[in-house]
C-alpha cells in the first residue's frame, strides 16, 4: 500500500514538470526582455487584437502605451538600452495614417537617427526595431513579436545588464 | 559627530594589518557587510580601462576586493558621490562611505546645506598624503599608480597637487570613524571612533576601543605643524602674486568661463548657478554701452565677477579639496586662491568648514555682540 | 565672378585696417574680434568700439578660447543687436551661430560677418604656457603652404568645412603666397561690397581658387579618416564605450562650452536624470555595484542624440575636458554620419530646417521592419 502511494506521489511530481504541450520542460530557456512602445490608436490596439484573437507569441514583450509613436523620446530608448533591456521595439501607425496626422513621420526620422548613432558608437543596433502596425493587424503584431524575439535570442543577453561603470 | 579634530579620549583600537593596510581595511568592510552593519559600501575602484578611478556603491561583497581606499587621484569629490546617493532621502540601505578627510568635511557641509541625508550613512576617513594632479596622472596611469603607492609608504608629498602639499587638515577627524595609519606600529593601524554611530559599529564588530592614540596624535601634530608652516609661506607668496587689480585680472585672463571649477566643486550644488542664470544675460545695448565707456570690453565680460562671486558664495564652506584646480582646462591655480580666501574668511568667524555637523554655517547664525570692527561706529 | 579686394598688407593688418575704417566711418557701432587682453598675452574675444583699441587685436589668431557662435548668441539673445556690429569669426563659429539662430537663440539682424578660409587653431593647453605665441611663425608658414600643422586641435586637423558659407566678407588665408605683404578679401554679399567701399586696395573680379582649396580639402580628408579610424577601433561594443568614457568625471564642461548646447537646464542635470534612493536600490540588486554619480554613458550618448545633428566639429569640447577624452572626434564622426543621412550641413543656410523638425512622406523605408 505504502509503495503504491509513494509511486502515485512520484507520478504527480513528474506531471508538474511537464509543460502544456506535454513535453518534459528543459532548463529555463532564455526569455529576452523587450520593451515595446506602442501607439494608442494603432499598434496598441493591434496588440490587443492579437490577444483577443488568442494568437500565440513569446512572453518577451513588455508593452508601454503612448498616445503616439512620436511621443517616444530617443532618450527613453537609450535608457531602456542602457538599463539592460535586451531589445526595444517602437511601433506606430503606418505613415499617412497617424491619428495626429504627422507624428509617425517624425518618429521615422528620429528612429533612423538614433539607430545610426547606436550603430556608429559600436553598440548592437539590431536590438532596436521600428514597426508600423495598424489596429487591425493582430497577426502582424504577433509576427513582429515572434520574429524580433528570435532575433534577440540569437544576439543573447544585453551586456548592459551587469555593467557597473555605465 | 563630536567637535574635537584630534580625539584625546583614546577611543581607538589597534588593528592588525599583516596583509597590508589596504587589504585590512577591505577586510574590515567585508566583515561589517557580513554582519549586516553595512548594506553597501561607497569606495573608489579602478575603472575597467585602468586609466582612472571612480566611486562605486558596492552591494556585492565580491567586488570589495577591488576597492581602493586611498586612490591616487580625486576624480570626483567624494561628497558629490555621497550627495548623489542620499540627496533625495536616506533610503533603506546602511551605507559606509570611505573617503579622504576633505571629502568627509565637504559631506558634512553639504548636510548642513540640505544636500545630503546622513542618517543611514557612516563616514569613514583616513590619513591622507594628498593626491596626484589629474593631468600628471593621465600621462602614464600605470606608472603613476606605482609612484603614488611608493610616496604613500614614505608619506612624501612632493609629487602631490600644490593645494594638497599645503593642506594642514590631512588627518582631521570629522566623520564617524577614522583610520589612522600615521604613528602606528609596523603592520598595524588605528581605528578611531568619533561618534555614537562609530561606537555602535565597533560594538557590532566586537572591536574594543581601549587603545591609546598618543603615537598617532604625536605624528599627526608633527606633520600638521610642518604643513602649516609651508601653507603660510606658500599662501603669502600667492597673495603677492595675485593681489591687486592688475594681478587679479592677469590671473584670470585665461579663464574661458567654462565653469568646470564650479561643477567639480562639492559645495557648489545649485542646479542653476547664479552665473548661468538670466541675471547675467543682458541685451546688446547694455554690452555696447559698456564697450563704449571703456573703448573695448572682453566678451563675455565679468569673468572676475564670476570668480569672486563664486568665492563669496562658497568660501565659507570651502574645504580646500582642490577638485576645482584639477578640472580647470587653463591651469589657473583656483584651488590655491580659493583656499587662501577660505582660510581668511572662515577665520573671521572662528569657523572650520566640516569640523562639526552641529556648527551652523556662519551666515545663518549671528551673535548680538560681534564684529564691531567692521561697523562704522561713531565713538 | 565675385567682387574681391586685394589689400597690400598682411591679412592680420589688412583686417584691422578694415575694421578701423568701419568704426571710423560709423558704418558699425562695434567690432567683435580676438584681442590680446593681458600683459602676458592672453587672447580673448572682445567687443571694441574705439578704433585705437584695435591696435592689439589679433582677429586671425590660431586660438578659440570660446566658440564665438555661443558669444554672438549671448549678445543677441535678449534681442537683435541694437546697432550694426562687425564680427570676425571662424567658419565653424559662424555655422554654430546660424544653427543657434534656427533655434531662436540669436538674431542675424545688424550683424556683419567677416570670416576666412581657416587654417585651424591650437589646443587651449598651448596658450597656457605661451606656446601659441612661439609657434605663430610655424603656423602661418603651414597655412601659406596649404599644409596642416601637427599640433593643431584634432577637430581642426580633420576639418573639411574650412570655407565659410554665409560670411559677408571672406579673407582668403590658405595658400596665400605672400601672406606678409598682401591678401585677397572676397566680398560675398551686397552688405560686404557696401562695407568695403572706400577701403584702400585694388577692387577686382575674382573667383576663389577651387583647385587650391580642393587640394587642401583632400589633405584634411586624409587626416579626418585617420582620426575617425582611430576612434572606430576603440568603439567596439559596450566595453569599448566604457573604456573611452571611463575617465569622465561628469563635469559637463563639454556641454557647457558646446555652442549648440544652449538649454538653460540641461536634461542631464535636471531632476529627470537624478537617481532616487529606490533607483540605487534596484540597480544594486541587478548589478551588485553602481558607479556614483551614475549615468556617464547615458549623458554622453544622450548629448550625442540631442546635438549630433547640428555638431559643427569645432572641438571646443576636447579642449575643456579635464581628462582628455576625445569627445570632439566622437561627436564629429557620429554627427557627420547622422547629418549625411539627411544631406544636411549644419549652418550652411539659415533657411534650411533642422532635419528633425521636418519630413518627407516617402523616405527611410528601409528603417521600418
């Protein structure tokens, strides 16, 4: 009887180690932390749609809602980058569709400049991404999140995380 | 912190330093962190490139072994570092700050000025032989670290900054704990407590304060007297060199108004300095009018106004640390000049900056009967 | 063909005569130029109203104690110049002033600009012990031959914008065969022609010798490439940046002397950038140790982001740095790279918008993924 109970307990414990798909989980895989600035009217709504449509994408994205992608000060991205974020995504409406008419045009220039600066000082500019995602593009959001996470995983953890002399 | 700058109560302990003074100090700090006396230590460390030193707030004990209690240069004045950590409040961490006497004194002045909250901070000072001039150090950092360490062994200040060579407060105790290396027997140093906070730390670390510091005091007195003599002579020479309007203007003629001195100074804490504010920004007609009166004015004018104005604003709290002179790109001897003025005006009020946390800065206090000699009395 | 004036004097003497005449004829109320201001030969910009005070002016002295663009901005910050003022400035100083005017930090009205094809300046450290004075002959010799002096400011050695864009009058200093006896002054604008009327010399129609200047430009390009490559080798990843900026003591001198940095309260000195105790606590949890004061790299890259687009490469930042960080080369390199993206040259034209406040509907498609 006791041996039977012990075996049942062992099975329970084994079950706990299985993930949803029924495969035995390996050691914790590196899940990057990607800060995403999403504009309220388009890309945040798109992200919402991805959620309500139950689309799957990695749990790497930390969303921050801003009213317009042009609210994103390059210093926000710089702080995130130096703060140890593995990746930073800036997403807004498609050019021409900005809720405030011209915001995303400025975003595009600012982002282009900032990415160039990061590249020129020898840092990994691939950790920065600009994407246009509209409110109806739930699939696109999931795709961007998945692709970007894959790319960041290949780049590895950000070295800024452990720096003392920043 | 109590008033005395030389602790005659003998509240000290002799600590063994067989592994070396630096290593023993680090060991002391590590033990303190182990026992939870401190949560973090603020101490200089060599930067990764090896060509400078910077203050680091250390929580991970494994980093302590790279701490350098007596760094060869003063890159950032320690008081600025303490203020950066505690200006907006004391925080939850108990911090030990290991700095030079002038940095401790500046921290105390900043506390009086509301720029740092010292409740959770323990200030630890040590006997200071001076620091190398920044520009000299940068010529060959590796070599100069060696030269500095050798000079410390012999307590030889010939290579130190001019303002350090005339410092007669290089062993002044103003913080909670002081590490006395002078006059100590071989392979030992004194650890002196100067406040209740210091006593509490010693208690928690089971360090009994029963030893006499007579030999430390004697050696310090000796060195201080020598330095004082040198100080009087050098400052007298300096006064004759820069005294008088012509000499003063010549001294500051190279000044480019970069305000590095003001920024490096621990006492200058104003977010917007008066001399950067709208008060000194005038319309073109004012400048042209001035130019017309004299035929020609330097543009921007008022360099001497900035220098003397800054003197007036901060000299009462000046600790003669010399950060200003290191930062000056035009090699103007600002530290020596300001130090000379600071001595004189602090002397007016019998005030020594940073000596005592409870002693108010002279301009916020008064006595009803004093300084009659400056009044225009009709006797 | 541009109108030009050939003066039978050295450039330094010629420009002083020019300025004296402007003052004496009442064409200007004041003159802004470098002048010897002390008994030991210290040189600083001065606002001069009496002609005889120009006797010890040294308008083309190879020194830049402060970027004159910043000074002109201060002069016209509270309103345009109350009367006509002539300013002798170097090309980068003029460009810096134009950039500041675009940002409403100054006014061009009533200002008359005299500039030159610029041979560069010496680092300020050299003026501290009188070395500049000793090197003057060597300096002018190199300028005459169209060569680059070895001890110039790094930013000057690699400067390819030594030709002023918007000066009313340009003294052609580079490659001048007889610098002690004669010089040619190009009158670029109507104002320039007007002010030159009645000057002693031969008026002629002449073009700038492009070949000579292009030859000089290519020498400068070679130096620039050397400097940029040198810094590139060091900027490899976060570690490279930490090495380069490790010595930084946070004095912000670079920001203070930069002509483009005009903010009354810099973002990096404001409460926004201040660490609260909770920031320290969370950072310490993450990293185990934090440099104090924090934010060195954040400040440097942040300032680069803010002003890179308008950096004129004057090199004032290098000279003021107490720990000799090659700030000017980093800012110049990244600045030029960013400016190239928009085909922008800071200070070329006051009507040309700063690239970040304007846009094209179709551009940079490759940036978006």
